[in-house]
C-alpha cells in the first residue's frame, strides 16, 4: 500500500502533465525521519538533468528535530535514481520538445521513498484563467442542482 507523504499543489495548475514516471531519491537518515513525519514541501521544486544524472532541486525537507549535527541543508539538491536509458529518454524530451520535469508527489512504496515525476508543458496565464473560470462554472452548476433537489 502506498502512503502519500507530499503532493505538489501547483504542478497541475502550472503544467499540462502528459506522462508520469516513478523515481527513487537519495536521502540521509534524518531526512527519512522527517519525511515519515510528513515534513516535506514540493511547491517550488523542479527537476534538472546534468552530465547524464538527474537531480531534484528545491524540495524542502524540514530538519529532524532530534537530528542536531546530522541534519543537512533542507533545500539541498538531491539525486534521483533512474536507469541511464530513462534519463536519456527524458533528456531528449526536454531538449527537443521543450517539456518540463516537475515533481508531482512523494510517497512510500513499502519502506522505500519514491518521487513521482510529471513530464509536461507549461501553461500560459490565459490557460490558467480559463481553467479557473471553467471550474467555477461547474461548481455553480453543482450547487444549483444540489439546492434544487
């Protein structure tokens, strides 16, 4: 059973997510303890590929309260674990098609922590406004139907 630890609230708002991928993440012991207490924030994070390796940048994992000197920088760059073939495929999509890599959620799969990566294209501001207007209209319709019955 997968237990979701954190979700990125702005991923679906800022991007059209076309594809998803699961990756492992390199963490230290105190970071894992903080993740078990749900002290993770994915809001302003993104994923970058450098020198054939893939990194998650901007994931905030709060320092473990009893970790004192073993705590690391909360916003440090963390390496992701993917096959070379998967990294090359992602690199091709990012460079040729202009897609972005965004962390969508972090969850436990058994005892292992996984990061779900979304591959998508950025939305323009007018797309975001149109989506909000559509959601508001649907919500008003649901409210009026609920009140009539």
